[in-house]
C-alpha cells in the first residue's frame, strides 16, 4: 500500500555504496525536496532502464528520512535485475524510484515480536528491528544464512542484544530450529511473528507457529520469489475483453502465452510478489503460486506471471 500521497516517479542520487560479499548496499538520496516517509516492511520500485523494474525492500532506519537504504544480492539466476543494479549503481548515479509501498507492515498491539530473516530476506526485518527498537518494544531478530554478510552490521546496531545469528555455512553450529526461535516465553496470542526469505524457511516457521498455538493472523510472511511456473499440464486462457483465447504450455507463463496472442499484460517482478500483473479472474479454478494475493483476494483475482490452472480454462478480465 502506498501511503505517501505521491504517485509519480522520484528522482534520486546514489550516495554511499558498500559491498558485502555478493550483496551491494547503497543509499539513495533526494535530488529535490525530501524523500517520502515510510514504515518498516516497505519496498520501492527501482527503474533500471529499458523497461526493467524491480522491487527492493528498504532496510535502513525508518526514522532517518534523509536517505533510503537498499541491499541487493547478485543472484546467480538473475533475470537481469540484480545484474543491472550491480552494474549501474555507483556513487553519484542518478536513478528513478516509485514511492514506498508496504505489503508487509508491523502489526500494532503486539506484546513481543519475533523476526526471522533468511539470507537476503533479512533486509525488511532490519527496518522492523529499528522501528521496534525506537518504539521501545521487545523483539528478537533471527538471521539465518550460509553467508552471514550482515552480521557485522547487526553487531553494530542499537538493537544488537536482540540479534541471534544462525550461520548455516558453519557445520559446527546447530541448525536453525523454528520451534526454539518461537519459544520466547510470551503468550502466542500476544506475540507476532514476521518471516522473510526462502519459501522452505517460511513454511517451516509457519508450521512451527501453528504447532505452538500461534493464531494464523499473528504470523506474517513475505517472499522474494514465488513457486516456479513450470510443472503441471497445459491449459487455456480466455482474455474476455480482448476476445483472445490462447493455450498456455506446461513450461510457459500465462503472460507469455497472452503476448503471443497479442494481449500484453504489464509485468514487473515476474515472480508473483509485486502485484503488477494481477487481473480479475472471471471463471475457472486457478493454481495460485504468487506471494502477493491474500486467500480472500484469490477468489476473484490472479497473478498472471506465475500462476497456473487446475481447470482446463481460465477466463480473465483482460
């Protein structure tokens, strides 16, 4: 959700740049006026040229309105976004961004919070830790990674005492146990859990929270990728407005099949996490693989970049 009141792109300039292993950390500074205020969990769209747009979580202190801080992992299987960031971002580079949007906010009224970040998924949780620390609220931040490049940053933070490092790259250290991480001593009904990272980690945390008696509404998650498009059978999609009917191959995205038929759907992340390609679902049983829509929204909406179909035909409002 965009709560800034600003809708157009914002011109910014790169300030500090630091490399932490395969992660590029950098600040974005305003070129004119002040940057919009934001809350922990928010992300921005970063425009990288040639129509390439990617979403990255803000990982600095929300109370610091002088800059936005991002951290971008150079993905081995990059579809262009992380490679472009690592190539383009140097001190002084001018870029365009969209105002912050927040699909992963902190909940009000929690007596205690448990933050769990896997790999680069730690980024929005760092901002949450700053915000909770500033509020004077209790929390624990668990950082689970094979390459714990953020460990020095967290050790120097004002909330260092609340940080727990789980180094998966060190065979001598115990494996991260979600059940133990959730055993905070606080009532599960008054505790909120936030997890971001690989789907396997998030599922394990959700299962452990369920077994420990946490209400489903108290467990919050954000993924950096959805389930893969591949798998399952082919099916057909009818774009009702356009009158175009296409067959979607077993290894093909719906957006690709529609483009072949002349129906172009605007896409951004292409991983089911940003909502750009969401349209109304008029008929059919969708196999939802996104991490954007809620269960209620999935009754009549679909993210076309990654979803499949359980029924032979989907009818969409496009």
